[in-house]
């Protein structure tokens, strides 16, 4: 059955729900083949988000979720496993589970066994015929990144990467960051994926891009005439991008201790937030034009002076401390962490974008674990007024305007400015104007993973990384990582107490004139 013919299969109910969410349901039916189906990512994010997406009318009809893993499961026992995972990680998504469950299947596949992949291909063909799935397949690799290359090769050898035009259906590959651990390994991984899959078939997830408030950065900048004229070095003094987390490394020490905050947060999420603030307006809201503009920002990043790294970079690691009134262990005491580890869990980095718009404006990027609170935000600090007519009344200094784009959990846009405080004397007070996302809109917001899954089904790559962007960011970061990977790293790494805002030295970087 052709993908075009399948349009008729979207049910009226799906459409009604989707319309209520302002959502375009995918027209092509498909099967989502989920590798690592019994793993953490599948249970914590992918499956609960599929439940929610179904509830929002965002799944096509027909749709099948085929879990794939090494463990033995019947369809029944696998469904029970997923139901428990949804109950644990997103209890409110359970209300849609009964509707999703009949669409869930399971297949045991050994990643090293070509015979298993051939059998998988046959099973998918049979499923296509029985359920009229149009030959449309998503292969979601919810497995450790070290397995990506081999899995992509096995899929390719089994003929599962092939797509020969609309009428034969499409094949898409979904991978999560990290895409390599430096420039060379990112290139090697990409070459392996491209052996069988084309760039338009590869969806590299950065879930930050799919957050509503992150998407709103472009709307705010380019759908309002007000901000663009002041969005440059003449009016902006500095920009701070913060992604603070109160959680520690949790059960992910095996991965985190090898990657650390620079690879885990900076190479991807922080670079995307930076690009959204700094990019030029593309001529159209279209995947490649947007990604082209982001790449121009990455190309314009001033190379780090690696011989004076500490002037631009502060690295920290959390020590024991108190969070929400509870004692929490330091990083070195976390299960699975090397007790002599020099892995940074905090970084503050000052970067410059060397172009006409941003020359001389510092962008401070700050991210860390076990900080005082969860807070992701972009703060635009404007220049102070050039001359204060109030100086004879209360001195020289008037705090400058600030625009805060709250990403999470305070999803709001807040402008701080000066106003006269009531009273007979002339006194100024900073006041705020705020747009609160939750209060401003009724429609339910899609969670990041719902949006990611929806866009893969729609074939829209706007919110996914393109390989050239991945390489540009690794190209910027790799010399820094190499500079950190040296005997001096032990002295450079500053301890900070869990539950604080990180090493004090980071404040210095955030001062524009330092
Ligand atoms: C992930 C990182 O990509 O993002 C984690 O690997 C981090 O270390 C997480 O905790 C933060 O995501 P969010 O959506 O909770 O801000």
C-alpha cells in the first residue's frame, strides 16, 4: 500500500484530538522499531511520550510499536514491562496505555546476528501487508552510542535502510547524543551511519530543541519587530545561558564519568541555545535554512586561547553538600564513579562570536549538576543608559535592562526595567513585565520527546542536528577538551559544595568587563 493511499486511515477521533492541541497528525502509517526496548531511555522517555502523543492525537493510524531487545519476552510480558515503566516514570500517561497496548509487539534480536536481522526484515514485511503500514519504518536506537554503528550496519545489510521513493515507504534512523566523544570519533560514527543511511534519513535528537520555550526563542526574535533592532552589540552588553541541574549523576555514572559536562551538555544543548540567541534570521522557517544559519554562528566562534584556558573556562566537580535539607554525596562518592576521577560536573565558559552583530559581546555558558536548583534560562543583559539625568538625585548607577527567557521550570519571558517608585521623592526601582507560558496558553504543550517523535514521523528535521553542525561544535570543543586532558587538570578542577551555584570563580567569567 502506498504512503499516499494511507491518508484515509487517520480516524476522525485522532483528528479531533489533534486539532484540540493545534497539532498536525502524521499522515503516513508506520512501525516504530525500538531497539533497547527494555532499557532506561525507552521506559523513562520514549514509551511514556508515545502514550501522551496518542492522547494528543499525534500518532498515525495504523501505528505499531515493535520493541526489540536481547531479552526473551512474549508480547504480553513485554507490554506488562512497559506498563510498569510508564506507571513509574509518567503515571499520568497511563491513562492512554490501554489504547497503546494492543499496538505493541516484541521481537528478540541479537545485535550481532545477521540472521536475526533478516528475520526482522521478513517480520516487518509481513506486518506491512497485514496492517497496511505502507512500508514506513522508524528505527529508534535507544541503546548505548557505542552500539549505533554496528546496529546501523546490521539494518543496512538486512535491506532495512532502503527506501526507493514514496510509494515504497520510508526508513528513518533515530539516534541520541552523544554523537562521538570528539571530532574524530564523531566523523567515524557518521561515516558508519552513512554507509547505509542518507543524511535525510538520520534524525539526531537534541531534546532541548524540542522544548516549547526553546522553540519560542526564534518566535520572540523573528516574529516581533520590537526586539530585532536592539539584538546586537550596540544594545546588548552580554548574554548568559544557564542550564543548572539539582540532580547528581544518578545511575548514569558509567557514561557520565567518561564524558563529563563539556561533552554531555555543552557540545549539544548549550551550543544549540547559543545558536538560537546569536543566529541571523533565515529567509524561511525551514530545516536546512535554520541549520545553515546556526552553522554560521559555530563557524564564527572565536577559537579558545588554549594556553590561557582558565581565563575563559572554569571547571568544577561537586563535593558533598546539602540539597533541599538533605545531605547528598559528592561526585567521587557516587556509585560507579572512579574515586580519583577528574571529570568536571560544572563548567562556565566565556565565548565570543566574531561577526558584525556580536563583536566583543561575551556569551557566558554555564551548566552543572548538583547546583542549588533546576534552572534553564537565557539572560540578555542590555547596556546601561549612556547618561543618567538622575545622577544628582541618587548617584550614577542605574541597573541595566534585562530580558530573561525562562526555559524551565519558570517558563516565562521577563523584561526588567526601571520605574519610579511611588512617593514624593524621585526614586527608581527595577520592575518586571512578564509573559507566563502556562498562564498565557490553554492548549496542552507537547513534551520534548513527544515533539521529537512526532517530527520523526512527519519527516521534519528542523529540530534535529545536521552532521556539519555536529562537526563544527566538536571542532570548537575538541582543542579545549585536549587542553583539559593534561596534568594541570587536577589543579584546574574546583570543588563546589552540592546545593550551591558552583565554584565562586565562575562569577568572574560572567562579569562582562573581567
Ligand atoms: C541530557 C544530559 O541530555 O540532558 C543529562 O545527558 C541532563 O545529563 C539532561 O541531565 C537535562 O535535560 P533536561 O530536559 O532535564 O534539562
